[in-house]
């Protein structure tokens, strides 16, 4: 090794080391400053985001026909020089009310006559004033003698063999109480006329005087 190489080697091997005393203190200060810088930078990033999260975004108003028309409206002011604005005089109006028609006069009631007799306006029949017996009357009316017992029973119950007997409520008259009395051909108070009508009624409705008697005993009328 030459002297020059020796000097170079000695210089490399003899290089003094850096002092170790103050270096730890600088590192602590640098770390603290770097920490504050990171915290400040994070706060700067988080703060706007936090505000944005706290406040809900405003919703857009719905678009309607009214909102579109409101946007297109214009405020116009019209001025007239030398003129005056006066209220417009409007003409009045009339209301026509249709009058109610006058009520028609009611016709005068027509007087009507009511018949006092039941179902007939014929004049009152004359009462019977002649004599005779019930046998004579039944024979004259054409009633068979075999039916006289049935006839006697019914007539006794209806009129008591009184030719002039009259029911005040129904108007039935005579021996068999014909109803109405006007049905009897001739005179309802004549015993022969009354029995003749009763004979046709008994045979026509009940088939015979025996049938009429049977019905009367069950119902107490015929």
C-alpha cells in the first residue's frame, strides 16, 4: 500500500460519528408537529361533511300547472298621463218571480138524498092488516104440507109469525125476514107473498126446507 492509499484509508476509518445528544429532542418535536398537522387536516375534511350530514338537502318543489303559470306571470303597471282612474259603473239587474196561479174555486157540493130503507129508495110497503092462519098462508104460498114443520120452526124463530116484523138494523121484513124487503115480489109484509119468496129461497139455496132447517139449527140464521 502506498502512502497515499494509507492516508485515504486512515481518513475513511477515522471519520467522526454524529453527536447523539440533541437528536432525540428534535424527533419528538417533529412528531408532535406532524400529529397536529394530521389532526387539522382531518378536521378540515370532516367539518364540511358533518355539516352536510346534519342538514337535510332541500327537496325540489313539485312542478304543477300552477307553478308553471306563476313563473310566466308578469307584473304590468299601466299609467295614463292626464287621466283619472274611476270605478266602472255597472248596470243593475231585475229578478222576475213568476206569480203563483190563483186556486180554482171548488164546485159547490151537490145535495144528495139518502134512502132510509136498506138498499132501496122505493116507498114504504103497507103493513098487513088482514087475517088468516099460518096454515092458510103456507097453503096459499104453495108450500108442501110435509115441509110445514120446518117452515113453522124457522118462521117462529125469525118473526114469531108476525107479518109486519121488521129488523131495525138490517131492514129485513116479513115472516121469513126477507133481506132486502124489496126483493119480495108484491109486498114483503104480505104473509103469502113473503112465504112464497121464502119457499124459493129455501129450495134454491139449501135444496129443500129440510136443508134450510138443518142449516138454521147449526148457525141460528139462514
